[in-house]
């Protein structure tokens, strides 16, 4: 098991977490309807879908959802190998 003891390693991983989060938030906001006051409305079908996914264990996810998780895992593996 690798231990992340150096600040540089932690920063690389933190930056990757931020990148993944930023991509996800961008995706979410593209699904929303922007209100005149700048707030957003998330359509019910997206809320229902994401709530269901949040309650689903990884092993029970459909393959397309697992694929996204695998892509993100590969990014972290690359950081750890470098």
C-alpha cells in the first residue's frame, strides 16, 4: 500500500479530485434550467435518477456508470505511478 506522505502527492490528488468535481458540476448545471434570479431548477427526472444512483452500491451500477468511475480511478492510478 502506498502512503501519501508528501505534500506534493496530496496536492496532485487534491487537484484531480477538484477536476472530477468540476466536470461533474458542469454536467449537472447543463441539465438544469436557469431561473431569472440566477438560481437553477433541476428537472425531476434528473433528481430521481441521481437519488437512485446515490443509493446504489458500485457493484450494482449499470456498466456505463461503472465506466465513468473506472475512468476516474485510472486517473488516480496514473498519479500514484508517477
